[in-house]
C-alpha cells in the first residue's frame, strides 16, 4: 500500500517521520512518547528512537494502564516498560480507573479514556519539562475519524480530521478542567504517523521482528469506530477501491482551507465583536449586516462556543434560526429568541447580544447600580461595578467649543446656576426634564430614552445628573436647560461620561 | 419527514417554492420548466403554475425525449404534453439520440444525457427569451450527490453539492462547446425543490391526485447513483438515522464557506497571476511565497482548470507535486516538471509558468520573431506578434537624466556616433558587446544574459539594438559603450523598450 498523499513511492516510513520532525522543528528537546503497546505506538517509539540521537531528542515513554483488559492490561504495561528500559528511556506509567470516570452521566468509556489519556500525557510532559507529546495515530485512523465526522454531518472542522500538531490546551478535556491541568498551551501534541497507513506500520514491525502487544485497532476502540473500520470501510471500497486515499487527501485539503478560513474569521470576530464576557457576547449590528453568510455563521458558532465550551448541539438549525431572526424585518430592539444550551439572543438597536438565558442581556450603556451618588466636583466618579466614569472639571468660558451640543456624552453647565450639590441618580416615576432650546417644555424621561433608543432593560439604571430637584443632564440623551450656558455665563462646569477601556470605542 | 434544514415544521412545499422565487427575485419573467414526467418535475410544474399568475411568471414547458425507454419514452412525452396543454402552457419537446452521443469514447450514457439535456434547455431558453430554467432536483438528490462526491474524495467544491442557482454558462458541457451554445451567461438554472425531500414531493402529488409517469429515481439514473440510493444510504442510516438531514445541512454550510473562500481566492488570483492565455498561466513567484497553502493549492487548481477545462485528474497529488517543486531549494530557473493533462510547470527567476507541455513556456521578456528589423528613427517600432515596442526619439543634451543608467529598459546614445541605420536583431554566434565603463572589455552576449537572469528559452530571440557590426544596447541588460554619451555629445537619441499593456507592470 502506498503512503497516503505522497507521489513519491520511494518514501519510507523512516523518511516520513524524519521529514515530519524537520518540518515541525523538533530537535534538541525533551519529548513524551505515548505508548500503549499496540502496533502504532510501538512503531512510533522505535522510529523516534532511531532518530533521537542525531536530532538530540530526549525521549520519555508514558503508558496509561486503562485497566480495561484485566491481567492483559498489566502485561501491556510490563511490555512497554521493557521496551523503554531496553532502550534506557525514562518510563512513566499510571493505573487509571476509567470505568469509574465513565460512570458519570453522558460520558462514554472511550471519551473518558481519551480525556484521561491526554490529561495524563500533559501532566507527564509538565513533570519532565517536555513541550512535545507524540502519539501514534495513523492514516487509517484519520480516514475513520473523517468518516465518523461525515456520518454526523460535520462541517469543515470535522472533515479535516485529526491535526498533525495541536496545542494540548486546545483539546476538549472537560473532566479535567482543573488548575493542575492549566497552562498546557506550550505543550504540543504531534502525530508523525498520520500519513502512514496501518499496513506500512505492520510491515515495518515485521521487518524489525517486533511483535506488539495487541492490535489497538480491534480492542480498545468503541463499537462505532469498530463498525466503521470492519464493516463500513470495506463496504465503501466496493464503490471506490481507493476510498482510503481519497478521504485522506480530502482531509488534507480541507485542513488547509479550514486554517485559511479560520484566520479570516478571527479577523471578522475582532472587528464585529464589541465585547465577550463569560455571560454574554455583543456584536455590532451594522458590521454584521455587511458580512457574508459564511462569516455570520462562523460568528454565531464561535459565540456559542465562547459561552458554552462543552455545547455540542449548537447545530445548523440553531445557527440558521438566529440568522433568520436577525434579518427578519419584525425583529426590533428588545426582542429575543431562545437558543440551545440555555442561551438567548437579544436584539438591541445597533448591536445584538448572545447571552446566558438566566441573566438579562448586559447593558451596553452606563448603568448605576446604586440609587444615588454624590459627584466629586471637580473630580472623577466611577460608576460602581462598571468601567464607566463621570468627570467634572471647572473651565473658562473660552474653553466652550463651538460645537458643544454635538457630543451627547459630554456637556457644559453654568456653574453659578447650580445651587445644591451635584448628584447622579436613577430615574424616578414622573421624572421630567426641561430641554434646552424647547422653551420651557418638560418631557418625560422615559419618552426621551425611547427616542434615543436606549434599550428597555437599561433605562431603569441609566444615570441622570441632578442638583436638588432638577435634572441637569441625561448623558447620551440630551443637554438640559436648567443650568444651561447662556450669554451671562462666567464659570463653566465640563461634564464627560466615558469608559475607562479606551480600546472599546463604543458607548 | 421534515423539510431539510428548516426549523419551522409549518413550512409547506408551497411556501418553500414561494420563498425561493422571492429570494431569487423571480417575478415578471419568462421561465422554462424542464419536465421529464417523473414526480419531481411534475410537482415542480404544478407548484410553479400555482404561483405563476400572482408573480407574472410566463412558464414554458420543455421535455427531452431521451428515447431510452422505448415506447414508454413516447408515452412520457405525450403525458408531459397533456400536462402543459391542460394548463395552456407552451410546450417544446425534442427527440435525442443519447445512445449515439454516448458512443463517443469516455462518455457515459448518463453524462451524455446530462449534457444534451442542459444544452437543449439552454437552446429553448434562448428561443423563448427566458433567463430562467427550472429543474426538479430534490433534497434526496442533493444528499446522493454529496455522497457521490465524498466517495471520490472531493474537496469543498464537490461537498457543497448542487447549487440552488447557477449560470448555464458555468456548467461543463464539452460535447456542446459550439457557437450556438455560447452566451448562456444570462440564463440561470434554478432548483426550487433542493430543500424538499422526495417523500414530501410524493405526498404533495398524492394530495393533488396526480400520478406521475415514472419514478426517475429508479429508472433513468446510473447504476452508481442507484446503488447509493438503494443500498448505501439505507446502510448509512444504521449509523445515523438522520444521515440525510445531516449531509444536507453539511452541504448547505460548505456551500457558503466555499463561496466566501472563492471570493477571496479570486482576489488572490488577480494579485498573483501575471498573465493567463490559452497556452500558459504565469504567476509572480515573490507573491506566491507569501501565500497560505490553501491559496497556493487554489491557484494551481485554477491554472489547470484555465488551461484544461475538461481535465478531471488534476488531483491532490498533482497539486502537491507542483507545490513541493516550487518550494524545493534545488528548483532553479529553467527547471521543469510534468503535470497531468499534458501540462508542464517551468520555473523562472521571479515567476513560474504553468503551460501546455507541447509548447515552450511563454516569454516574459521581449522576443524578436524575425531575424532583423530596421528601426524607425525617430518613431516607434512594434516587435511583431508581441505587445512590446521600441521608441526612439531625438532629445537635447539637457534632457539626459542624472540617473540615466538606472533603468535597464531605456538608454541614451550619442547620435553622432551612429554611422549606419539602427536595426534590431537577434544574437549571433560569437556576438560580443563592448560594455560602458569597462575599458574596452568585450563580453559574450550569452554570459551577460545569464548574469541578468534572462530565462534560457528567451535568449535566442532577445532583441539587440545594433548599428553596422556594433551592438549598441542590450535592452534589459546593460548600456553599451560604442555610442555612449560623453562630454562632447551634442545630439542624443533616447531609446525605450516597453509594453503597450500599461496595466501589466512587469517586464
């Protein structure tokens, strides 16, 4: 069988591994090799050991005893220990109670074993100061993985299959979301045999007169993968005898297409996401409307992933449901839809928010969490629990800009018209506001807020600048008339409400 | 069975078709409906007919009699004719000798029928002045198509399946590459039932008490598609009962990812492709080296497609072979590799060329197709068969720029040192050139050309500016000493060799 994806039939498994190490700059470093005792990992260990000296690789062998095959499991461990010791390589093993781990609801035996295995490898790598972990997945494993994703209807992320290299921190290991498993960012997982078919590995071991312990391909995999390997793939070969090669090449093509797209989608996220916290992701609606369908879908999937790392059912229908809601003419500010994973999408005026359904959508404007606050004058007052601040300073008459009414987030008042202390408070029932330039007309605060498109859920805690019984200024809304600057004004107060986070740019 | 990809179970087939027509702005126009007599196309005709009046759609029914089912074929035709006549719709039919067409080497019966069918529909559309052609492919057809591409290991272009709309000009119809089938760009093919499962269509017809002529799904498709429908898909349902829905959604996701990528790749092509003719595509090597693997692959596939529209075997291995050649340190100018489809890739200095293997790679520099040419003086001489021209003009001494030796594509000569007429000719054996500033040193023309990195295959026809026995200037290479400007020079000749195509930017 030819090596997958290669047009040079002269390629040996040795040269493939050598090229792999060279491409990934794996020289002069400590590396953990995961060895189960099956053919792939045994071949991997032998191949790496051949190259270790010239490349100055310090290999460490790690074996996880899954205790799933009774006494055979212990014999596997002894076999791998001997392999390592005969080559004078450090050996680490651990007995894992996978059955206990898999007894948690919703965790299959294979998934529990997978998470334990990678967590264990990460731990050993940190222990020995390695930043590389080698595992033995081969080209046939890759084809099976692609097929499994295909059967689930996966998008590009699944169809690209396993990656030749990936940061351990990027693996999903929810069972091991513990502090001691943090900071795996600098440890990378490598799969040097990902382009080598199983048959080539078998031949290599036969040539080396090594008999591995067991064929992992038949034993420690799930019923589903086994059916794919022993039933579906042989069946698909009756449609295309080269199906293995075809799917391997497909995954290699899609892997790069995906990586290229992902880089562009990252930029899209940076440009259109206003904020992303644990509870909510806010997108700019104006930018959103200019995006390609593929970008919109990518943003929604990423928002769901950001809020719910373990969510698996945020599928095509959820994405399309959200997209259609966002483009429907009837979707106006304040309207919401429910999404899978207890998420909710709330429409606002110039943005929309994907958020935890159990909390209100986060405010995008300033919010006053206390009933009232006395303002420093001159000075700066922080709105408690937010990154908003109100600055008050005394300025000369000449400092009043010609266009002072344009920016709704700052205002200038006549200091001599302010008789009581300046306070910041929330609206009260019946609050009315004397508008500048409207000849004594007092309007309801609520009406003003609706006109200025302040989201309904932000109005109750919107800060108002007052003095005594008078509302002097509604930041972001309108300048007031009570302490307005006029021809006789001598001393001015300059008030400005803004956010500390200068990189945000939005109010 | 639920409608694929929709989360609103209330969607009827009628509303899906109505939305489809609305999204594609199909109102107040003439449209051809392709009706075979099978359930899909009969349902399509009835559904479109229901909407024709309110939307002011003028429907024309077209039926191709494939003559593959004996008398049944004629009965099919009669059935469709009655369907049309009962609704007072214009009816066009044609008897096609598909068997004769399929007798050509390498053309399957289904492929011959496919090409004939679309060519026929394009002809009828042009005849009646329609710019829309409707065909009845349904959601199950789409799933089967995706599966067929998957089995072949197709990339994104295949996995997206059939498109809801596509220009007829974009279909591959090599058997009908005739003038009368040109200009199909403005005729679009639409598939309004692409999201509707076969079962829904069957139910719709049963409700309407219409019995279609035959189930196309069982009869007029190939053995391969039939196996997929009746054998593979039922088998895959034992792995995922929702496989149809899963694959349909996968195709819908990938369709948009592909479209988004394609737009970016188009820009990449515009930026990195220096020229693209029928025989050769030239890429800028400097830009190439900055590109992502996904972009490089896309450019190579597109170059192959540009030169060989019908080439099907320019596969993963060909693309990777080319990429590795281009990045190999040993690949220097003049080296070549063979690619499928009688194509060849030739490395040059700052570019590389994918070209017809039967011709030399095209010159990127100026080439003289005749042995000798007398120059107009002053005036402009075109190099025959190229877009290169040599301009000669008399200028004042003061017009000589200070940096006149920097640009190798123009030179200034002392007019009084030129005794014979100016000619342009190719190099001759033993040609030597007296270099300016090299104190009488005469070098071989060939050595000079190698130093200046003129591709080997361009040297023989490189134009030299001569007078009598003297070579005065080698454009793009070096200024000469024979008629060089010196302190006593009074009258100057300014020579400039450049291309007419100003947008090219490269020499």
